[in-house]
C-alpha cells in the first residue's frame, strides 16, 4: 500500500430523499379528520472541502466509496422525516476535481475552507397534507423522495508552492530543500529517490515562501515517460521555477547545458509554464571539477536570460544569496498576481427549479419530453397508485406538455418517452393522461399498470 497518493477515483452517492406519507387523521368521534401525512426528509449532500491538514489522498485510495445518509420518511400526525446527514470529504489544497468518465474539470479547489457540493441529496417527497387542495381535499397518495446524485469523480492533487525545484534525478534537489528549510526528504545517490513532492518553508528577510522539491524529470516526461505527468502536475501550480543543475555528473552524454535544455524542452512540451520566471542553480560546487565547470557554464546560461547561482547544498556555500534571489522572484510574482478573495461558498452543481422542457419528435409515432421538472415529477410518482398518476397528468398538463406534444404532431396512442431514451418512462399518450395510459419502466418494457 503506498504512503502517498495524489490521484484517485472516488465513487460518491448523495442521500435519497425520504418518501412522503399518505395518512388520514383519526381519533375518537372524528374518523375522517383530514390528511396529516408529513413530508419526507431531504437526502444528505456530498461536500468536498479543502483542509490544510490533509496532504494526501491516501484515505480515498483505501476507501473509494462514499455515501451520504438518506432522508427519513414522513409520518402521520404531520410529522416530517428528518434530513439525511451530509458527508464532508477533506481534500488537500490545490485539488482538481474531474468527472471520471468524461475527464471534464468540475472545479479547482484552492484555499483553506473552500467547499463544493459535488453530489446533491434528493428532495423529500411531499406528504398528502401538503398535497391537499380545493380539488383534492384528502389525497390518498404522497410523492416519492428523489434519488440523490451519483457519480464517479477523479481527485487530482497538485502541490501548491511558490517555487518548484526542477532538474534531472540526483541533481541535488532534495539536498537543496533540506539545506534551505526544515524539510527532511529522503536523500540518496541514485535516481528517483524522490517519488513524491516534498514541501519546505523558506524565509528570506520579510518574505516567507514555500519550495517544492519536485521529483526528477527525464526526457519524454511530457509524454508520460517515467513518472512524467505525475511530476509535471506538481510544477504547474508553482509561480517560479528554479533549475537545479548537477555540475558533478559523470554520466556519458550529459553536461549542464544539455541537462538544462532537456528540462526546458519537457516544460515547453507540457505547456502552461512559459510565463514562469526562472533562475539556474549550479549545484555541487564543493567538488573541484564541478566548480571549474560551473565557471564555464554560468556565462552560457546568463546569455539565455537566467540569473545563475553556483552553490553547494552540502556545505551551504551560496545559499544565502540564492535564498534572497528566490524571495525576490516570489515577491514579484505575488505582487503581479490579481487579488482574489478566497472562495468559501458552497457551490451547487445544478438547480432543481428550472421550469423549461423540450419536446422532440423521434418519428411519426414516438416523441420525447425532457426537462428538469417533468423528469423530476416522474421520479416522484408512485405508479402503483392511480390517484398519484392522475396528479402527474394534471401537473404535466399545467406545465404545457400536452399542448407542445399536440403542436409537435402527437396523436392519440402515440408513444411518449419522458426522460432519456434508455431509462425514461413510456406512455401510450392520450390527449388527457390517465392511469390506464401509463407504462412504467425502461424503454422497450411492456409492463402495463392500472
């Protein structure tokens, strides 16, 4: 089992709404005291919240299924059912949320306390007390609770840091961050020691900033070679880049300039990093040959517009000058960034109150009705109760569905699908719907009710 996870697919389900209650008040000498069925409770939401104390998605790798509580059913005596409890999923700062099936980015969660309702609980069904009217004084039915949202999402964590240390494996990035801060990353003299990003806090005068020791890149990283995309994802958040270049490498075919150009090529291929300010660090100057090579290489990098620092993470030579240069870059980047108020609002992904609907003619005998309200009403209807089906017919007529079907050319006996073609409910349509005309179930079902 890994001890750090920065990408995970989560299966989430909001709570279902509770069913309304169909009840008639009864007491001695008042056998028919009127409807008193309570409403069902609302299902719980699934909420994502940025927690600064959460640094990995490991918990969701271990337990990828999360479900909020269902709402309770209404009861007689005008007692409404209790709402289902929400569940809050804590995520690290800088988590991108995607639809796992389509890859669509749903939200980018930045800032401690930022919240997002990723799955909304179903509305509770109305009890017969709430459905009573001058026309229906004592309804013998209640509405069903709506199902809660259900979907698969991908959580993708990106480090949120001011400075990213980039370079080949074993260039000395981990040693540098350990020398600059209190971070204590794993350090060894073989490639890919760092398999997860390490964060360190650095102080330069009045500027305090974070540095990310990003795992080493290799040619082809932007195409996914090695751990490429996983590494580059962490670079994307940082507003300044520091090339850490190994001046003591003995590998054939490598030198400081070719290493720099190879890393720049990968950053360019990945994209979105062209505007980040950069500087170069020539590391391991405590090695005599490396010091000589750094003196040759520094002017060549300066010609490319880089500020260059020759340092030794081992002896701390040159670290003070480097620290203040990084602090200056960070301060400039922060000053140039637009001022944004931290997001603290709970954002709802959809609205239940949309009054619109659409009628589509499939062929001469088949028509489809789609829209939030008619599809919602279908989910609320108990098709085993004729009175409930009649109430549905009245609602559809008041909304104007029958009028639009007539305009679209529907004739008595036409097949009308409300909802999706795969799972919508099918009606043998008559100008006035009634229980005899309803067929419940997925498209293709011949189950007649009534």
